[in-house]
C-alpha cells in the first residue's frame, strides 16, 4: 500500500469510495471535483495493487487559525489494517497550523476511537448537522 497525492484523475474511484463509505452522506459530484482541485487542499489517496482504496482531504484556514480534515474514508474490505491512520498522519503533516478539527457522526464509534487514539478531543456537538438529522461530534487536536 502506498500513499500518493490525489488529483482530478482520481474522480471516478473517489466517487466509488464515497458511495461505499458514506451511504447517507456521499458528497455530490461538484464537491468531489472541488476537493480534488481547489488550491491549498491537502489530498491523498491510498493505493494498493493499482487500486485507489482510501482517501483523505484537509485544508488550512488561516483566518480561523486552524485546519479541518474534510473527509477520510477507506473501502470496507481494506479496513482495520492501519490505512485510515496512515492517511491521517500524511494529511496532518501537510496542514500548516497546530490546531486541527474534524467532525464525525456521534454514533461513528470506530472513527471516534481512531481520532481519540491520535490525540483528538471532543470539543463540541453540532445538533442535526447531517441531512438525516444526525448530530455531529466536533473533535480537535492541538499540536502545540
Ligand atoms: C473510519 C475509517 C476511515 C477508519 O479506517 P481504517 O483503515 O479501518 O482505520 P485503521 O485501520 O487505521 O484503524 C485504526 C484504529 O482505529 C480504531 N478503529 C477503526 N475502525 C474501528 C471500528 N470499526 N471499530 C472500532 N475501532 C475502530 C481502532 O482503534 C483501530 O486500531 P486497531 O485496528 O489496531 O484496533 C473507516 O472505517 C471508514 O472509511 N469508515 C467509513 C467512513 C467514515 O466513517 N469516515 C470518517 C468520517 S469522519
């Protein structure tokens, strides 16, 4: 498995990953194009045997003094092999501020466990953040 920068050429496989990993919240096509093209977005893919099997993106918002991880996903059949954690490490390296935030569904205990083990703490809850009314947990890591 290797971690490589993602580009617009990865749009097709990214769409597949989104649908497989976020059945309720898959981003629309325009958002996927944006995340693969906007400047100042750190975006990486995990590739095994030539197949894109995971993706992460994050961006630094200097005005807010923090960075946000926008998405992280690994195809179901490749999970629990450390790929999500490796993607997180790579993305964090490229984020140029000490505070990093992300949000995650309250009931997504697997992802929350990963983030807590990487030093993210619970800082807020956004009620009814998701389209289906689900709440989001906001987590933050401070690397100072
Ligand atoms: C969250 C996600 C990216 C994790 O990817 P992954 O490659 O399986 O993660 P890792 O193998 O690096 O897991 C690292 C640790 O996180 C924790 N973890 C990950 N998934 C877990 C699960 N389903 N249940 C419990 N703990 C879990 C474990 O502590 C794990 O370490 P271990 O396997 O040694 O016990 C993946 O499950 C996924 O794509 N889920 C769907 C999309 C999603 O929810 N993304 C996050 C949205 S904020």
